[in-house]
């Protein structure tokens, strides 16, 4: 009798546990559906303006198109094979990589310097913080027009100051040697404000007790910067490296306003090459293949950054 009661008790316990698990799963499912309901407007926007165009671009890259962009002949991966056998595409990829190397490290280092200055405990420092972050309010087109005036070969202030100093004038946007660095300088100035604000916000969030303890132990500014500031800012710096790299690969406005891809294609980055092939050459399938390839390059580069750089990130 006792054995039968024990078996019934065990069955009752198992049934109760299963009922509890069922209720828990139902609760999780309701929470998931409720979350998806709140996210549905954003998901709809992403579906219409991100995922659907991506699928259409990949589909279009597999076809030769008629003059108005409709797919006409299926060519498979022929467009992609053409990419890597065409010198223009490989040169545009090289220009894009050089532009990323010009802009990303320079922007982050300059923003870090300004953030350190802006974190000083001085009267009126908020005025300087506002100045350091002021480029956030400037659009890419506006910044490009400002620097178009600064770089003007005859009327530009930059060449005027070089004349005053007795230095030779610089053909900022008219020489293949200086055009890409000039556009990169514009991009650095444009992105500097946002990078400074992000770094400054995290810098001010570092506990003051860490610096006070280091001072008691006799650490100087360099030691504290190296062993406290840099490790504590490493997640933010890693974030900025990823975001700024993606933004540099997608840069277009400054090239369109300042150089139109010239001189001699020296500033024809991948995005501008896609623009030319699509709008001027009517190569819709080929331009779509370039766009999909650019997406693949950015995806692989981001994965590599997470695989290699995130190991050095210090998470508190």
C-alpha cells in the first residue's frame, strides 16, 4: 500500500512539475509576442527599407538588365567574376581601404585628445565641451561646402595662410596625391564631435576613486592614463572603431560634393563607383553586384574586428 501511495505521489509531483513548466513556457511565449508587438513598427521599417532592398539587390546582381533597370537575362555569378577582373573595381576597393585608414585612427585619437581636455575640472570647461562637440550639428553636405571654400585654389583661406608663411600652395582637391587626404580631413572634422561626446561621456563615468588611489600610490598622469583611462575606455574605443569603419566604407556625400570621384579616379571609393555605374553607366546589375560585395566586405571586416580586437577590451 505504501509503495502504491509513493508511486502516486511521484506521478503527482511529475504532473505538477510539467504543469508548472507549461505555464512558464506560456508566460514566456506571451512575453515574446508582446515584445514583438512593440517591435513590429521598427521591424516593418527594416523589412521595407533594409531587408527587401538587400534581397532585390542580390537578385538584380544575377541578371543583365535592360536600359530602365529591369532584369532581362540571367547571368548568374558573371557580374561578380567581372568585379574581380576589372581594374576599376579593385582600384576603388584600394581607395576605400586607404580612406578608412586615413579617417578612423585619426578621428578616434583626435576625439580622445579632446575628450581628455574636456574632462578637466576647470571653470567654464562646459563652453569648450560645446565647441568640441559642435560638429554634431553640421550635416555632411554643409561640412563639404565649408571645406570646398577652404580648399579653393585661389580664394581658399588655407592657401592664403600658406602664402603668408612663405610656404608653397597645396592643390588640395586638384591633385591625385592630395585629394583623398583632403576629403579624409573633412570626414575627420565632421565625425570628431560625435566621437568626442561618446568618449567624454564614458571618461566622466570612470570612478574618481581609481585615480585617487593611484595618486596615493605615487602614479603620475601617464601611468594613470595608461593603466586606468585606456582600459576603462576600451569598450567605447572598440565600439567607435567598428562604427567609424562602417561609416567610412559608406561615405559618399563628401566625395560627391568635393571631388566627383576625381581627379583621375583618385577619390572614387566603392560607394561612389556604385553610384557612377548605376546612375551614369546604366549598369544596374553590375552596380548591385558591387553593393552586395561591399556588404560582404563590411560584414567580414566586422566579424574580424570582433574576433581580434574584442579580446583586448576590458569589461568592468
